[in-house]
């Protein structure tokens, strides 16, 4: 393991377009924002283990790209507080956390597809990631 933790970002736009072959996020500046959110999500579900690695494995990079696309596709829904509004009888309903929980569940299932055999998602102590070196 490295003395110095991995620094952000885990993935750059060039990797997203050239290696992952992503096409849903068309601007680099849009990618940077959602990549950061996807990275934070992966850090959460891997208990910060990725940051302690010498380098970011390809499976993690692919999981970040996939999560970034999912966040980008749902960003407007996540940022909106108003779910629906009616003018005639003045009725407003506000978005609840269920759409965010649904997105998190989808991102977890996708990340699991990429990270299943790495033991990064293991909730217990994993010697290869958690032992002091």
C-alpha cells in the first residue's frame, strides 16, 4: 500500500470516453461534477479502502464511470425540490428521499457488478486492504 493516499479524481474524462466508451456525458465539465459524486459514493460503500491503494484498479474506474452516468441522468430529479405542482387548486408536492434511495440502490447494484470479486465491498475487516503496512 502507498504511503500517500490516492488523490482525486479516480477517473478523468479521457478514460471515460476512450476506455470506458462512455457517451452519455458529453462535456468534460459536466463529467467532473458527477465523477466527484460517484467517487464519494464508492468511497462510502468500500469504507474508504480505495484511497489506501497504490493505484486505482480498472474495475473501480469502470464502477465510477457507470455511477457517474447514473448520477448525470438523474441529476435534475435530485436537485429539484418540487415533485409536482398544480395551478388551478394550488397544490404542491415536494420530492422525497425515495428517488435518491432508489438511485443509490441502482448504483450499488452496478458497483457490485464491477467490484464483487475484489473484497472492497466486504463489511468486515479485510487483511489486504485494512492491515497497516
